[in-house]
C-alpha cells in the first residue's frame, strides 16, 4: 500500500442502493492507513454511512468533497480481484455494486461490530513479599488462598478456569487485582463451530483408471493455469468424484495455492465436512467452513481465518465463492447443476457462473462436477469451451439400480382413486420389510392435502395474499416450535408467504358442509404408509418435521443405524446421502415438476429422478427404483429409466434450440409488481414499449403478461421476458431503460438475468 501514501482522495461505494461511486478526501491523520478494500465511515447526505474504498486517486473532479470520518476495522477486507469480480457481477446481473458488496462481504465483516471473542486470563503481578501474604492471610484469607495459587502459575490461566479450580469467586479475584497483586489480560479465542469434534486423519485412496485420468486433467491444468479451460466431470453417483476433488485440492496445496469447494447448502452435512477436515487433519485450521447456519461470531472467525491465510481450503455453500483466499489455485463446484447456486434475491447471481469468472480473473483452475450436468455446462463442453471428463463406473462396481416405471393411469383404471402407493410399489415395500432392508419414499410436496375444495360450489380455499391454494397440514409448526395440532382439525397454510388459517367446518363461499381434501403431500404419504404397514417404523423428513435444531441429524442417524424402516421425504432426502441398507426408492409422483410452466421442467425431472435413484443400492444388495407417473412416456422419465444422460441431453438440446432457450440464448426476466393490479399492469406495458424503442432487432422482446403466479404476498405481478445472445449489452440496455423510467411509488421492478425461477 506504500505507493498510495500520497493519494489524497478515495472513491467509495456507500452502503446504500445508489448507482454512483463517490469521492472523499483523506485527512492527514488517516493517510497511509487507507487502501483499496478498506472500510470507512463517510458523511453521506445529512448523516454518516459506511462505505468500501474501491479506488485511490490523486485528483477528483467532484465538487464539495468532504473528508472521510474514520476507518472501520483493521486491514483492507477486499482485494483487487474480488473487486473486479464484484464489478462484473454488477454489470452482468444488472444491479448496483453496493448490492453486490452485500453478498461479497458478510454483514458481520462489513459492520465490524463483532470482533474476536476475548477471554480473561490471570497472571501474578510481581514478586510478592512474605509479609504481604501474611497480612493478607489475616485480613482476607480467601484472597490469600487465591494469591498462593496464582503465584505458582507458570503461564497465564483462563480466569474462569482458575476460579473453578479454587472454588473461589470473581469478587475475590477482582480484589486481588485492585491490590495490584494479580493482573488480568484479554486474549482472543477462536469460535470454531467444529472445535469439539475430532477428525480422524485419512489418506489418499488408490484411484481407479477413470479417476486417475480425471485427476491428471486437473493437475495438468494446475501446472499451467493460464491456458486451462474449466473442467467438467460428468460422473455417475458413487463414481468417486469427491475423492478426485480431495486429491486435486492436495495437488493445489502442493503448488502453494489455495482451494474453494462449493457444495449445495443441503449437501453441506456433517458427513461432508468430516471428509474434508479429515483429509487435511494434519494442519490445524486448514479447512474453513462457511454456511448459513453459522452464528455471526463463528462467521467472523471463519472469515478471518481465511482472510489471514491460516485456512487454505474453504468449503461452503453459494456465497463461499467470495471467500477472501489469496493465491487461489482451484475452485470446485460440486453438483454444478443445482439450482440453489442461483441466488433468488439481488444480486441474483449464479455461483457456478461466478466461479468461472473468478477463475478467469485469478487465473486458477475450475472444476465442475455432477452426475447430471446442466444443459448449459454440458453444451459448453460440447462446443469446446470446457474440457469434459467422464466417470462412467461406480467405484464399488455395483450395478445401477433397476428403474421400474409404474403407469398410474392403469392403476386408476383398476378402479382406485388417486393412488398414493401402487400395488407394485406396495409389494416391493412389503418385501423389503420382510428382509429388513430400508425404503425411501420421495414426494416433493409438503403437507397433507394440497387443497381444500368445496364439492358443492367448487371453490378452493386460496391464500388471501397469493394466487395459490392453501395446503392442509395435520401437524403444524410455527416459529421453530413443533406445535402438535389436533389432527381432527389441523391448519391451512400458504407455502409461499406463510399465511395460515383455521380449517372451516363449512364452505365459507356457499355455506354447505361439503368440503373435501384434494391432492396429497408427504404427511398424507406418511399416514397412508402407516395404515398399510402398521408394524413398520416410519419417519418423515421435510421442512415441517425438521424444525427442531437437531432433528435432521437425529433422523439421519436413526435411519443409518437401521432404527427406521421407511423414510418419507421431500428433496431434503434426494441429495448426497449414503445409506448402504436402502434397496428400494419409491418416487410417489414423478410428474410434479414436469408440469410447471418452466422450460427447465423436463431437465429438473430428469435430474431429480437420477439423483434420487442414486440413493438405492449402495451396499451389497442391488437397488430398485419405482417411478410412479401419469406420463410414463415423457422423455425425462424414459431416459432417466435407462440411465441415459447423453440421450436425454441431445433431445432436450434440440428442443431448446427450436425454442431459442438457454443455452442457445440468454434470457432476462423482468417482474413488475404492485399491490395495485392496474398500476402493475400499466407500468409493465409502459416498460415494454420503452424497451421496444431501446432494444435492437436482435433481441426478442415478449409482452408484459401476468406472471404464472399472478399474486404473491399481496403483490400483483407482470412478467416481461427478453432473449438474446449478447447478454452484457442487453443487461446494460435494460438497466438504462429502467433507470430512465420513473415508476409510481408503489410499483417496483426486479431484473433477473439467466432466471431459474419463472413463476
Ligand atoms: P461421488 O462423489 O461421485 O458420489 P464418492 O467420492 O463419494 O463418489 O465415492 C463413493 C464412495 O467410494 C465413497 O465411500 C468413497 O470413499 C469411495 N471411493 C472413492 N474412490 C475410491 C477408490 N479409488 N477406492 C476405493 N474407494 C473409493
Ligand atoms: Zn400466501
């Protein structure tokens, strides 16, 4: 930072959603301590605000420049690379750089209000004379006793520990300090979320042929990162991708480089963390973990562990892509197809795509891995932008599970109403129970019944704030507490806004006693299975049943140790869990995702079926998967059934090309919303007209239409979808158009670049 000593001005991004960067002067007293990436407090309008320094200059064109007030925290917290990345995100994803900063820097770091946890240590003050002790012994025998212990100390001791050992109290200690006979000092201690766990050191496994080739690709790239292309590992579940990542990280460390591993939040289980911490257990603190369940204090400590260079490996969910490591050598994005990598609030970035850009900025290697790569990534491999590596075999040489498709239409013809368990699936479960093997039943919908319908007038109970039906829950939890509601009554709840309502006895619309429960969710599956198999131990795992803090861990533990026969759940159980004794997986309704108004619906269904199937038959016994569906011949189901990713990819790619969807064209989705329906519509239409004037022919501009989810949390919503190839240019034009179009106060617009949520 020496060269910046003479700089008289700083350019900052204030922590307010404005689109401009502002200049301030640096007072003499602070000169030399500010640099790019420093956090500062500046006068802003009539008040002060926090800000991040993004540049230092010798001159400024701005008028009425005011001085910065103070420096926040100790060292600069943002380096040039991350700043460049933040700027790219702001441009690409069409949002103010300040908003991007909120994701790049955790709040606890930006505000610097929480520091290290300090603890008090005690040490003797000086050589204490015998006479003094004698006097103290008469005056205050307890202080004398404590003093004796302290004077024997070889090194400072934790105050709480000393008091515990001597059974004396704080008052006695304070009195000694006051007499000048003992000293207190503060020292920082690290809040380590995994501090109380022991990690057993593991060593590299001997790789098989395919793994060896995959690792060789990566080490080769590590040797010459300047020319390296991103590497996509397409490896079936259980093909040993994680082992390859572990050895690749080791190689990066050997190159004196650091590594970031991104995993979906849901896969960031204690099991996963243990695998990484265990492999690098020889260096204490080598692995930092970042996820949303950390306390603010823990987040502060993990972040500084990374920033100071003590941790060389970071494993974390989406936002770990911004981990402030230096000398970055490798970024791994596991399960790269996962849509949870997309942040659904501004900045609406996709962590995989940000990882690719960060790798370019910092000249490091990036590895994407998945059993079901996204169309985008696999296409990029196809056209040569990425290098493709295939892992086709499971490490244990086990066969892929047998996939059986059950046609629910035929079940229906047999005279049953909406079947939850087909006869075939029922029989298969019975067989597993007999053999003491385990079953997973999967349904991606919570609650008991999807809706409450009046059989007289046809009205459903809808959410007053959103355009969806309320879901009926037998069990109901709120505020983290499991409230057991009388199953005779239960409660209605909206899965979008959280609105809840009592179950009416009669239809509020027509007054008739004709209400029926319609559709079903995981609760109903659980109770139906319990009726058919009264002796089986059944547990449900979804967002409703897992509100208690340790419920998730506990349930998984009992399942692993065989205390549960059948586990019913939502996507929570679809990912990355290893259970050797599970030989049967039932997918209750494979059509749920297929019929969403979303061009990725087929892709998601294919991915989900393949991932869920990967849960079956990891042990000695081969697995079996039953897929229940009303559309047995849809491509996503048929290709998943034959474990044919490439076949699926080719036909889906054709469809995307015909319709101008990604990966052929980029999309931008603008949502205009307001509590007032007419104003939302009018503003949407005005915006569409302005865009038509602003955008060149090459971009395809759709009309302002009501969103599939017309009303959400009391707001009426209109969509405008734009497609085109030159995404940076499109983003800029959209931003400019919106900036020049003042909406009424109660209308707001959001811009989503490369959207994943089309509702
Ligand atoms: P994936 O990440 O592709 O699902 P994992 O890396 O988790 O696969 O590997 C699946 C299992 O096989 C793990 O228990 C892992 O320890 C084991 N494994 C991976 N590679 C090897 C190997 N080369 N030799 C023996 N076991 C391996
Ligand atoms: Zn609602």
